[in-house]
């Protein structure tokens, strides 16, 4: 079967929207067997046979492995770059509290195995952090323009209105401080960080926390693959 036909099967496969992704999965999935596969054709067929696809974008397909892990399978060079960055960033101690963890990855970046997270919504974000999602977006935007000091960006930062008291409290919040530091230290575009689907909820020390689940981008690969 040609790779294009496989793509088409994936994109047109019927999915029951009411079906829970927490259903039991085939016990036949074997990560060691998967690692032996050398072509995209083989990998995708193995995943389609043994796992459930939970999302798909222009660069990667995400499968649920079990109640703790997902597998992100790269479709193209953009996906390879995303997997490489996620495997790299998740190994940094200063980012461990704000990023979903990666457990394993391919040497050639064709796949990465990551911590499974529940969906984040603005009300849940406020419940966990104590701050409104819209205020969080403003402070992230402001920080981004502040650490990328072109004339136009400085002008934009001045136009972002957020009460000083709220902004100050956000800098004292562990998660938000970590995200603001991420913008300041890792050359990451702010765009994807303003969407709830870039985040998820995981358990850390028995508590629900917000983490970034889609962080495989920096300015370099943005310029290479998105412009």
C-alpha cells in the first residue's frame, strides 16, 4: 500500500465522537517491537493496528499508548523538528514543572513518547492557577514583546493593558513564572502559547497542574516550516 493511501485512510477513518479515549487498549502493543520498525509505512500500520489515534495535525499523529502515555509520530520534516525539540526541552531541569514529560524518543526523531494530559479549558485554568485565561494571555503577550525588543514590539507591549496588581501576582505564580521564563530564555514564539489546546492537565504529587503539551517549536524552525 502506498504511503499516500495510508494517509488517506487515517484522515477519512470514521471515529465515534462519543467514544471515550479511556477505553481499554490491545495488550499487543510492544514498544520494543515498534522501535525495530524502520519505515514510516511500517510504524503507522503498527500504530493503527495496536493503538487509538486521538489527534492528527499537519506534522504529527498522536496515539494513546495507555493511561499515562501518548506517542507522537512525525509525518514530515516539521514533525521531526517538533519531536526533537520536545525531547530536548523536556530534559531540562528548569522546565520540568511546566512541560509534559517525555519518556522515550527515537534517535532519528521520528517519534516521541510523552506524558498523557487531560484537556484544559479556561474555567479549569482559573480553578487551578487562580487567574483568568484572558489575563494570562495578556501577560504572556506582554512578556514576549518585552524580550523581543524591536521598535514595533515595544509599542505593542505598551498597548497591552493588565492591572499591575494582577500582573505582579502572576509573576509570583509558579507555573506562570515558569512560562514567562520560557519566553525569556528559549526563543519560543508566543502564538501557540495563547491556545488552550497547547496545554493539558496532569497529576504531580497528587495535585492537578497545568503543563505545556505542545512545545516543539522555536523561532528557527518556525521560520523554516511555518513561513
